[in-house]
C-alpha cells in the first residue's frame, strides 16, 4: 500500500517551515513567510500536526533545530526532471553538518568541472533546503552568498552546525591558490616593511 503524502509545519528559531513527505521520503521543505513565494505542495496531501511520530521527517526536522540531530535519516524525492540538479543534490547530501564546500568543489565532485555558476543555479532551485544542505555551499573566498531563505539564515544554520566562523573545516581548506578562510578574508591587509619603515621615519 502506497504511503499518503502528508504536510506538516515545523517552527524553528529562524521561522516556520512546511514539509511535504511520504513515509520517510521528503518532497518539499518550504519557509512560510510573508513576501517569500511559496513552493508548490502536492495536491490532496494530508495535514499533520505536532506531536509527530518518532523518526518521521517533521520530527527529525524538529530535532535538528533543537540541536539533538545532525543528520537526516530520510530519502529525498525532489520534484525535478533535471539530471544535472539531481546529481548535484545527491553529491551535496554527502557534505555533513559542521563542514562546508564551495560551488567549484561541488561542481568537480559531481563531475561538472568548471560549472560553479550552474551549481549556484541548482542551489537556487533546491526544493528541500536544510535536508539537501545548500546552506553548506559557500563562495570561493568563504563568502556567504546565494541563499533564497536569506543570508542571515544561512549564517545561522552554519553557526548552529558548528561550521561558523569558517575555518579549516571548509571543503578545500586553506591552501595557496585555494579557498580562503573567513578569518583570512576579514583580516586587515598586511603593511609592507618598506611602508612601515617610511612611516617610522616620518614620525
């Protein structure tokens, strides 16, 4: 017998989320907020209210926001016909809480080297944020960019998972010519020795 599609609302410190799921399979996670265009939900879905059964997708989402869960034990079935999106989202799910990756690194891991911008589009189309963790994808220099739910929420989620401020746990790590950590990006530029000597003489 096929499981019915259900819809539930989960409150959190960063807003209320609506989740559409079928058994242990998640189809949609959407933020309920004025001015935020709602995602299409399956027609005829049953509405469920808290308390939710142990192990159910909305219960797992509650546990994530409470800090008692770091990984979702669910399957995902996003409504998308794009093979590119499906591949990128599948690889992204291997990035665990407390870690980040970059758009370029994710493109390479998914087999689409040089497609960082296209990966950004895939993150924008992600219908299951948090469960498919597009918030763990940051810019090459550690920039917090490109999050449809608001950059402040992206920062909150990374901090909630222990990945903020970004340090060596980021996917490419600090290396010459590689991803710059947030600490490095925010550090004031170093003054050259010759300029320091000139300043000292003028004083």
